[in-house]
C-alpha cells in the first residue's frame, strides 16, 4: 500500500493556510475528497474558506477552535458573566480578544485532534490547519500528531502553522517555510476579506 504524502507549510510569513487550501482545492477539482480541520478558527468567524463546502462538494471544513489564544496580554478583565477577557494589540493597529480559558482552548484542540483521527482513511487529503501552533502552544502533544501521521494510510496530510517541530519536518515529504519580507499589517493596514481570511 502506498502511504499518503505529508506536506508541511510553516514559517512566520503569510500564506500557510492559503497554500494548504490551494492544495485542497486542486485535489477536490481532480475528484478527491478533502477535509480541513481548523485548530484555532471558531465556527462563529466569517472566514471565506468556511464557504468552500458550498462551492465544492468534495471539500469539507471543520472549524473546531474557540478563537484567538493570547498568552502575552496587555489587559485582562472579568466580564459580567465571570469570564476572563484578555486583549492584545496587533502590529500596525487593532486589537485581538481572547474570551476562552486555557482549559477551553485545550479541550477544543483535543476535539479537533479526535476529528482529524476520525477523518484519516475516509478522505484523500486532510488539512490540519494550524496544528503546528497547537503543538507549540502545548494544547496537544507532539506524540499524538506523530501517531496520526504514522497511521495516515493512503490519506495525504497537509500540516500548517508556525514553528513546525523537527520530528514533523523529518517525517514530511515536502516542507515549505514562508518567510515574511513585507506585510501590509506593518503599515497599519487591516486584513482584507477574500485575500487574508
């Protein structure tokens, strides 16, 4: 049996998820079944890729996250419902908000990993969006992702996120590191729907 290939898109530059979606769209257009499991993106977000299943029957998207995870926050308050709210400034302006506890982030990551394990063998291409970040943030264990890679069978895996672990890089067939040279955020420009999300 031929094992599925492992693609890794990592680095500090923009384009990791975009590249993975490009691989997924090409695969779906060629008749393959594709699924994308998102570790941080919340189902509540208005992210363009969440509309892919309406456009391409063979492309499923599973946003499993609870939103941004902030560890280096500028302010932390407790809202009226007793939840911690953490905020941080974005380079170039704007703010990001994290309303989830560390336990909620960890549980969402665990559920995303379970979903990914359930999809292996049932789809031809499985995109693990920002899984590298989830490992780096210690929301899931590297060993669990290594097990998933080992048990992939014929399913091709595409892993995205900053800071890919050496073990994952060594297991991969293709590794592309995105490096930022320039970014509109640095000039205070906001993300554009359709281009950035």
